[in-house]
C-alpha cells in the first residue's frame, strides 16, 4: 500500500497483524488507528518510523528466511550453553559448601538440603535475582537422638547409701585429712579470725566431751577432742566464768539519798526507765514513780549503788537508759559496773602458776560450756586456741 492520508483497514487495526507485503507505509502526518494504539502489539514488520522510508518485516524470498532461521537457532544454542555453564557453576558452589560444612568445626550442627534450583543448608543459602547468595537463618535442624537404657534400682541405691554411712562412721574423722577446719595462727593479729573459727566449729556441749591431757607451764590446760588439740588459759577461762556469774546474779546494794533527786530526762528516756525499772534496781538504782505527775517529772532518784571505792551517779543512769533503748528487757550493766565486776572476777580466779589436778582442770573446761561468750576474758585476753591436728601431724 501507499499511504494516502488514511489509516489501515479496521480489521488490520484491530489485530495489528498483516502479511509482510502489506506493511509498508509512508508517513503522511497520520498515526495508526486507535485500535493499534490501545493494544500496543504487533509483529516486527508492523512498526513504521516517522519519515518517508518504509520498514518491511519478513523477508521477501526463501533464502533470506532461511538465513533468519539459522540465526534464531544459533541464538537458542547460545542461550542453552549459557544455562549449562551457570548450572555447572552452581553445582561447583554446592560441592564446595558441602565440603566446608562436612569438615568445619560446626559440622555436627549443620546439614545440606538440596532442592530444585537452590542450595539449602543450616544456615540456608539461596540464589535470588538481586544477589547470587542470600543467608537464611532460623532453619530447624533435625538431630538424631540415641536412647540409652539406664538400669536403676531403688533397693540397690538404698543399700549403697547404708554402706556409705557405715564407712563414714568407721572412718570417723577421715575427712579431716582433706579439710583443715582451723587455720588461724596463735597471734595477736589473728584473734578475731581464731575466735570466729572456734565459734563455728565448737559448740557448748563439746567442752564437757573434751579429754584432759595435762597442764602446761602451770598456766595452760591441754585438751583433746577427736584429733584436735586445744590449749586453754586457766586464769582467763576462770575469770570469764566468774565475770558472767557476777553479771547475771549480783544485785548491787544501794544507798538511799536524803532528798529525792529529779532527773532531767526526756519523755522517751523516762518511758524507757519506767519500763525497765527492775533492771535499774538490780544495778543498785531505785526510784519513786508518780504516774499523776507531768511528763518528764514522774521519776525521782532515791538510791545510788555503792561498792567500797566505786561510786556511781547520773551518768551511769543515762548510759543504762541508752543500752536499754536498743535492747529492752535484756539484763545489762553500765560500763563502771562491768569494770567493778571484772576486777572482782580477776581477783577471785585461778592465777597463773597454780598447779591444778585433773578434777580442777576438768571443772574449768566444763564451766566454759555454761557461759555465753567463752572465747575471751573481760579484759580481752583469749581463753582458748586450736593447737594442732593429730591427723595432719601423722600425715606429714
């Protein structure tokens, strides 16, 4: 055809198809039909360029057609070869990944999953259009578990426990060879450590069980319990026993005042004194209490304790109130009363240089189990220390 200023026929415009000889057009300033513009489809020969040149599609003779066919076949073969090369590269990559996983440190925790067109592992690696390898995590792994039967008998276990307990009873202190309970040295710098060890390992009833070995240097008692040897200061031990007995049982005699004396106490201190008046009376203080009087004026002092060269006053009352505010109802003594009792206990105790028989030494050791704090005397001197362990000496 030649373009005469008119578009193609309606049939051709709708389908966008035609024979090769009918698709040369000349541009006369008119575009294709609306049907062609809507579909946007057509064979390679249906496209026209702006201008006076026409474009033909299929060749007009058979030779040219056969040349085109050969070109298409060669293109298809080239695409297939490219696909084969890509598949070969993918297979090589799979093999390398499989070898790394089988020989790597985490080979037991990974496995290879191979599907069509992908390499799957833990973590999975897949090929995508954007990137050749993409890491995928959180993939479940199947772990083969081996079930091993375990033979268990409750009666057999009970018999073994009983046998073990019998062995422990027969061995007695066999564990002392492995564990040294007393590590502190006999040194002034380790008094607190030694006292903590004794408080932890020795209970009150153990003193009566100790065996008396003898007296050393007319001042120390050597005792034995199981495989442990202890050295006890006879004077400090007796002094601490006498001191606690005085603390617990002594009631100081008071001297009455000619005129009752007012106490300048706060309301709280006055309440503490009234609630613990019996403890004050054991310390030699006595009061008159008037419940109807105003607050801070209900208590008046009428008696003070006296003991030979020791005198007491309002400062001792204030100290006792302070101690009872922290421990109400607990028997306590002012510091000056404690000093008086310590002096009395020291003078009536067994002195260093006094020879003792087995009965007297046993009595002193037994008294240590009857007091609250047997580890040092009122003046701070230690009463008892661990001397040696016979198991360790035998082992060495």
